C-alpha cells in the first residue's frame, strides 16, 4: 500500500536527505515541491541519503499548483497549527503526508481550507516545532503501524550469531 511523503519548498538539504533515506527504507514515495532552497546535487543532501538514493521513488514539481494538478488525495497536512493529533486519524492507501518549509511551514490558506486534515504532533507549550526529518519519520511510522508494517522486514539478523542459538531471557 503506497505511502506518499510530500515536502513543500524544503530549505535544508540535510533534512531532505534524511527524509529521502526514511522514504527509501520504508518504500514510501517522495514528492519534492519547489522551489527548494538547494539543488539535488548538493553534497549535504546526497551525503545524508547517498547509499539509499537508488531505492528512492522521487517526483519533482514546480510548485503546489503543479503538485495538486497531478495528484489526488487524500492529503494530510502536518503543522504545528493543526487542531487534530496525527495519531487520531486513519491513513488510507495512497495517503499523502504533506510537510511545509522548515522556516515557515505550510501556507495558512491551505490549512484553513482543510481544517480536518491539519494534523499536529503534541509538544509542550512554548516549543516552536520538531525537526522536519524527525516529524516525517514519526508520521511515516504511524501510517505504517496502522498497516501492520505490511511489506517491511520486521525481524533483524545478527552478523556474528544466530538468534536461534541465543539463551532464553524470560
């Protein structure tokens, strides 16, 4: 079940690189909506997600109008201004999780037009925001948890040992 991550006008290449890595590792599609504050060839961007770049499904857009003309929702808008908690909604197949600029967030007009889809991660009073790449990771894993992590490898393997030989620690 595809999950779509949308970054609107990202400004910090390291954040986008980290988010790219999260998308690649989870099979989520990444949508980058310009204008961006860096070029895709930026060293910091590639360094943050370099060894995962070949696993990434990425699409670029000239702006929000271009993005909305080419995609149908459902859309969920992540914002510190939201009235609903991110964990209180159900993320259906082909959901788009939309995140704004690190310095400005999403346009308020967009949020105002979609109050039921404006979602917030709870924080203490006075905290301005979480880091964008952390917020995306939290949201992605909530959507994946709701789908019981379908299609993802859930059990890891040791490199020097075999789990079946491990002592019981109950």
